[in-house]
């Protein structure tokens, strides 16, 4: 049997805009602001950033401009990932990496970052070798490496990573606060205008303002929740002490090299070996104690920093809460006004219905007199006196009918008000 070969169908080419849409580029532009030296720009891939900062790929997704992530602050072993609205940065112990640094909103942030990191104490606070040298000096005097840890932990100068983190928090809080003030200036006049006059234009303005209020409240609430989460977890805050961890790591390596040199020169005598073994266990226990001291470091500096901005963002959230309350009060006031108008319309409807019933009663009287019946009133008058009497009876009947209808209407209204159905 002859085998049939089907023609190969070529896939339709995907247009370039559709192919690029939604796909994150492999290489992104980054601005590197070091602790010491000049800043520089570069293009780095995801794997290069992972090698430079030690971050996993899932943490880099937080900074992806295509994906929508809420405000997040992540403390890792060698870096801090910050995403606070449009402020996105990776902070290490020696430099700050800012992606997509050409945005208009990041101009003031980069200016503040350069100004803050160029302070004279920035180099001193981020130089672990100086702190390590002082600690070793104290250790040579007989206090051991514990003095070095205490000295590093008790410094009053903020380390480099906290200076950069403070700039991120400050800029994000200022941005949200400025947005809140702008919304506040527009919200109160618009709500007052709507309270004075309910119109389609005023309702549209308030609707747009309320949408902005809900969106901004969600952003501020997320930043507040993130700061509250960090303040409630001491271990997360301890992970953000990058300079301290780097100093401790270098100090531990230095002590390990010193111990290895010391134990390499001793005799292998049994008694000496036993003593050296005990001494080694003592040093190991002391090193373990130091490690446990490092696991739970003094986090007062970071805690005070986060609490300051937590109070600021909480005040911004309270301002938005007051705007929301005022909007709810205005909405309640408008609903009350509409209910009052509806009640007035209902009362008018009741009064018109009562008037209709009364007029219907008069129409019944007219219909009775309009029937083709033979009575004296319907006879043609033969004399002028009979005509005058007939006209007089006609007006008496008409006036009686009108007075009766009006009387019935007044009695119905009086009964309605007395029973508090009408006001």
C-alpha cells in the first residue's frame, strides 16, 4: 500500500508585539549604588542577580514589573528585598540594586538615596573590618571574641542596609501621605457639594473619589500590615542585620584559622591531648554560646526604625479612615434626604387619592342628575316663576354637592393626621 505523505503545516508566525507582551525580559537594567564609590548602571540577568545577592528565584519575582505583587519586605541571608509601591530595591551589606531606575516616580527616591548614603558615617557603619579589628584588639586583652560581638551589636550608627531601608520606607510613606493629602483636599469639598445638591455630576465625582479612596486604603493597609508583621517577628528582624552577620562570619573565620594554627603546633602526648581536648570542648561550647547570642541579636535599632514608620503609616491610614467615615456620613445624610422626599411624595399621593375619591363622589351625584328620568326638576318651566325656582334648585344642588365633597375631603385629611398617617 502506498503511504501518503501529508503536507507539513507551518505554524502561523506570532506577531512580535504579541510575542513580547507579558514576557519578562531575561536581562534588565539595574542601578547599583554602593556604600563606597561611584554608582554605576548595568544590565544583569536573573542568574547574575541571584549570584550577587544569594536570593532565590521566587524572591526576584517580587520585583518583576509584569507581575502584580503587594508591598513586601523580605529579609534573607545576604540581602533584603523591598517592594513598597513603586519603590523596588535589593539591599545588601555593601550596595543597593534598583531595577527600572529610569521611572519618573523614582527620581526623588534615587536623589534621597544618594544623599542619605553619602553621609560621612555611612562608610564607618558599613565597614565590618574596622569593627572586627576593634573586637580582635579587645580579644587580645583577654575578653575573647564576645567583646567583638557586643561592640558590633551596640553600635549607635545605623548600618548600611538600614540606611537604605529607611530611605525606601521614608519615600513610600511620603508618597502615600501625599496621595492621601491630595485625596483629602478633593474629597471634603466634593462631599459637601453633594450634600448640598444631589446631581448626576456630583455623584460621579464622589464615585471616582471613593474608588481612589478604596484603592489607596488597600495600599496603605498592606504597608502597615507588612511593618506590623516584621515588628511581631523578632527572627525576621534579626535576618535583616546583614552587616552584623557579615562581621560575625568574618570573625568566625578568623577565629577558626587562629584555632587551627594553635592546635597544629601542640604535642600528641596523652595528657596534653586530654587537656587540649577539654580546652577544645570549652572553646567549642563558648563558640556555640556566641552563635546562640548571634541567633537572637539586639534588634532595638531596627525595631525603633520600623516603629517610627509604622506610626507614620498608621496616621495616614487613620486619615483615610476619617475620609471614609465622612463619606459614609454623607451617604447616610443623602439617604435620609431621599427617604424624606419619598415620604413627602407618598403623602402627596395619599392626599391626591383622597381628592380623587371625593371628586368621584361628586361625579356620582352629577351622573344621577344626568339620567333620563321624569321628575319635576327636569320639566320645562311654563312660567317665569317656575324658571326662577328651577334655577334656584339647580344652584342649591350644585353648591351642596361641592360643599359636601370638600367636607368629606377635609374630614379624610383630619382623620389621617389624627391617626399620624399624614403629617
